[in-house]
C-alpha cells in the first residue's frame, strides 16, 4: 500500500510501533492531502504519536483547522492533546481514513460501551459532527439486531456515566431499557437497581407503557433527533 493510504498510528515518543489505516482512493486526493505534509499529534499523558496528513485533519475537524490555520508556526510540526484518550483518538483516525467505527456490543462486559462513549466525547471536543452522527447511526443499526441481550449491569453502567448527558448516552440508555423491557423475564430483576431508585422508576414506567402498547416504539425517537446539525447538515429521511 502506498503512503496515500497510510496513517502512522501508535507508539509513544520512545516506541516505533505503527498501525495502518486504509482510505478508499475515491475519498483521498493526492493533491489535496498528501502534498500538505504530515502533522504529528501527541495524545495522552504518555504522548502516543499519530502522524496524519495536515489537510485531512483540517477537513475532518474544525478544531484542527483552527489549530493549523495558514499562519500556524510550529517548528516541531506537532499538536499535543495531553488530556485526551489515545485509544479514542486512534478510533477517530480509523474513522477519518476508512469510515470504520468501534464495536458497540459485548454481552459480558461494558468495555465496548465505554469505547464508543469515549469516541463520541472526543468527536464532540474536536468539533466533528459527522463522526458523531455516523456513530449514532451505527448504534441504531446495532440495536435492530434481535440477538443483542443486555443485562442490568450494562444499564447501571450507562446510568452511572449518564450524569454528563449527551444525545448519544441518552439514546444508549433508552435503547438498553427497551431491550430489557421487551425481554420481560429480566424486568423482574429490578432488585439489582435498588441503589438507583430513579433508574428503577424509569424502567418500571417503560415496562408499564410497553404492556399497554407493545406494538408502539414509545421510547425510540427517530435517529435524527439525536444527530448533531451544528454544521448545517440535514438528515435524509430513512424508512
């Protein structure tokens, strides 16, 4: 693979390990990106290094566009994001190059939920509404799969980080509740939620509503309700 389809991802300032991310040729123009040069982005306290085309960063993120404005002067040609999550940034680099999104579902752990939440949070910080909206669509499509089974452990985890509410976390919370309510046998395990009285009441309310109107999607708003339209984009209606 030529340098056109590569991003160097990985390693601290003392580590030379790399990861490759492939970008479809129709998306990447040599004259637009490759000739713009490389910017080294250091992420996290251990300064994990990412080498990325300068114009690609500017096109994908207004945050980086502001950093890399024409009069930008940095002898080391680097940007530091000391307080951000390098794993989340690595996932964002994959998305920038190939459109790949992190896995959402793990039946036995909350690791995947934590990963996509970190992805959304960082995309929000870097002013990347398209990445956020792609993740919303990814999770909506995921929840359409009938073999996804959540537990109250998943639910309490999301509730615990729900204090800093985002449209994404709200959607995840409601989707997991829906999954549990539809599987009525699990609803009676509410004892697990005794330390979360507000969450317990929310689950009970949804359960009552579902018994009244099981055919209605009473807690699922159209995905567009959760999208970020700060860049002026509009959703294409989906059936």
